[in-house]
């Protein structure tokens, strides 16, 4: 639900919304990425295979992604604020249920189901629509700032989760995290978050190039017209391949390092450094995309991701060196680009009043890649006893993702077809 424009207070209120979103995304996606340390705890307590445990995460990501179109449509109808409020409450319930699991299917139902639904509603799609609505002319920069909260959340919550697991066990760790998330997301969203104002017609021409195409031509993209356009499927390919590479590493990096004689708490700290280094990455790539284009920023970022793969292999051979931390910095910088740049590319190509539904649908590809990567890596390890083939796959997907973005070319948006 949109508010009316307040010219004097709009800018200040917009950055207040970005600040609240920064913290909320950190809390919500800190839960997402802390699964890497809980994965090790599940393996130790239950003796399940890595593919079974990683499968719960893959189901979680699939459910999260498949809800993208629904959350996009719902955000357009009732506003992001209400969607995030409901999601925060459900996320807390899901985490409490996850703390009670005793069988693998309990984990699939609680974490892969309930937590996924709550996190999807409290997370990325409504947040992107919210921030984009407040800053239509500076999408990359605003999303870079807001999504940097994810990096802070990873840096804080991943090591904190490992600390809690070591001190009070993984069940109480989940209960404490549930209290933290609900304790921030619900009151902060209720008090600090406001749905964006409806732009005045004259203001529409000050936005990004894609917005000008929409307004000047009188037509706009709908989901029906977007899915008939090859650029939609090319961008879906960017989402899919990029997340295979990044999520494979983010989910299995702790297990990989522990397998190579790195202490569990140190490996969890490496995961936290990934999040910390992604903070300047998200901001920097977002600003760079606004000043150049998404393709340049994304390619440079994924160059860092490719370098991180080589350093990770070397870190496995020298676990007592500083190489695990160098890997974390490079991965954080590389992975950071996916948060501000993929929504910015989608906005360049498919801007307009139906953007929330289109972006929500694209988010399905995002989550399919994010679910496939960890599961495939788990299967490869179960079959070979090594992550070597998985790392080669991550390299190929990273290169392909950057190449597809150049083919899609959001720097040259094309006008939507006229409505019949």
C-alpha cells in the first residue's frame, strides 16, 4: 500500500527505510547462511549423509524461490511492510520448530518448509521492491547499502551460531536466534518501515533509463510479455548459474575447511569474514553499476569469485596459513555483487508497475540455482569423497553467469511491447 508523496520528508524517510532494511536483511539472511555451521552439527549428532542434510537446505531454497512470484504479487497489492511483518512472525515459529527435529524429515518440514516461507516473506523480494520504490533513480546504490546488511548478518550470526552451538547446543542456538530475529524484525518493521510513495508523473522522467522508456512509450512490461522475451530467460540464466557457484561455496565452505584440519570455530569465523568483506563489496558494486553498468561491475566481482576458488584449494593444502582468510575476503567481494546487481539488471530490463511480479518470478531461477549448488556438491562429495569436481563446476558456472549478463545487456534496455 503506497503513501502519498511528501517532498520534504521523502528523502530522509527513504534512508530510514533503507537503514531498517539493512538490519532486517542481516538478521534474516544471517539465519540462511548460518546453516553452514548447523550442517556440521547435524552430521555429528545424527550421522546423516551430506546430501541428506544439504537436501534440507536445497528444499528450503526451492520453497523460498517458488514463493517469489506470490510475494511479488502480494507486495504489489498490500505493500512490502505487511508482507515483511507476517514473514518475521512465521520465521520465528519455523526456527522454534527446527530446534525440535529428531528425524531428517522433521528438518525438511521445519527448516525446508516453515522457515523458508517466513524468510521469503520477510526477505529479499519485498525488500527489493521496497527499496527500489524509495530510490528509483539510484537502485544500485540503495540496494547496495541495504543488502550490505546481509554481509553484516553473516559476519555476526555465523560465528555467533557456532559459539552458541559449542556452549548450549544447536537446539538452544536455534531458539535464541528465533528470539533475536522476531525481536528485531517485527517491531522495526512496524515502527520504521513505510511503503514507498507513488511517484508524481513529472518525477518519473528522472529515474533510470528503463523507467524513461516505460513512461515515454506509454506501455509497460507485464509478466505475460516478459516471459515471452528472450532477455527474461537470459537474465534467469544469470540468476541460476551465479547462485549455483556462490551458494555451493557458502553452504559447504565450513565443512570443506573442517575436512582439511581447520578448527570448526575458525572455519565459522571464515564464514563470518565472507559476510564482512561483502559489505564494501555490495556498496561498491552497487555504486559502480550506477556509474558504469551492471555488466562491468558483475564481471569484476565474479573475477574475485574465480580467484577465491583457487585460493580455497591452496587453503586446503595449508590450513594453518592465512589463506582461508584471503579466500573469505575474495569470496565475500565476489558473492556481494549478486545482491545489488541482479535486481538492478532486472529493473533496467523490465521496469514498470508490474516489476514486483516479474522480479518475484525471476527469483525462482535465483533460488533454483541456490538450491541446486549445495545439493550437487553434497552428492559429489558422497560419491567421490572429495569436493574437487564441485569446485570445477563452481568455476564454470561463475564464468557462464558473467557471460550471460553481457548477452542480456541491461545497459541497452529495449521498450516493452504495446498492449493490445
